[in-house]
C-alpha cells in the first residue's frame, strides 16, 4: 500500500482526476490531502462531491486549509469574508448555486470533520501550513497557525545546512518529527513547479490555484506525479491569477 500526499486543489477537479490517472491510484492507496480543496477554479463544490465518494473506497485523511475555514464559515453562517471573496470565494459560491440543501449539509459536515493535522505511525506530520509551538502542534496556542503559519517553511527552506541536528542551534520544531508535509505556500513563489524540500519539510503545494500543477507524492519513495497546469485545464478561467 502506498501513501500519497496531495497538495492544494483549489477547485481544480480536472487536475485531481488527471493526477490520479497518472499516479495510477487504486483503492489500496492511502491518500492524505493537505487542505485548500476550494477557491480558485470553478469546480469547488464538485471537488467536495468527488472526495466524499473517494473516501468510500480509499483510506483518506483530509487536512483543513485556510480556504476551507472560510468556506465552512460561509456554508454555516452565510458569512462572506471580503478577502476570501476576492481570492477564490466568488468562484466557490458560484459552484454551489445548483446544489441541493441536503448536499450542502453533507459538505458542511465534511468541512467540520477535517483534521487540523495528522501524525502517522512513522512520526510524519501532515499539516496545511505549520505550527509555532516548540512542543508540537498538539500544544499550539493559536489554532489559526495550523492553516496560516509560514514560519515553519521559511525556517526550513533557509536553514544553514552546516548546522547539525545535535547542535543547540538546530530548530527544535524540526526535531519533533521524522518528516513534515505541508501545502499553503506555493512553490511558484520560489520559481519552482515541483515539490520542494528544506531539511525534513516537504512542500507539496505546486501552485495549482495559479499557473502551476497539482501534485501527489509517494512519501516512501518520493516519486511524484503532476497534472497539467490548471490554467490549461480551465482555459476560459483565470483561477486566482486575476489577483
């Protein structure tokens, strides 16, 4: 059984389906999603429908992203955050226009039961963004850090590789886990469209919300698969590139 970790989808269902075809996903594969299932391309609600069906045949872990928090608030209280609306929320709302109330309730329940983070049997951490507590995400004081923090990634990617793990200077957060898998910060920011690795942190968000691709990575072998650019799969849409 493979364990495949999947980056931020942002409503790009076509990319997810293409990725699964290229990775030859079977019901034997464990799938860990790093969050941000919605906001960007036009198939946000359809992506959630697909994931609800998928978890009936695969072992799935669904991590909560910051865009999922926004969408949950809207589904629950009709709250439209101004920033969310401009960064994919508008497209998400439009994707829900023809969805029946019962289906919306299923989606609401799905968002509610997402996990802030997941730690597997090999002490690998899967989290959307990061955490700030030196004692780990279980003791995080500010829960918003799970879906918003970028300091963990910025620290890992800029680490002086001459600093050894037994040094007092080595970041304590990085010593807590075997490996850490994150999304949230597109690798496009660093002119890369493939997964990036800093210390023991792997960034799987390869910019599917923008001009990048959707990525799935085998955590054991580090082999990865990608969709085409989502911009090519949705040629008549802008995604979040308009921002």
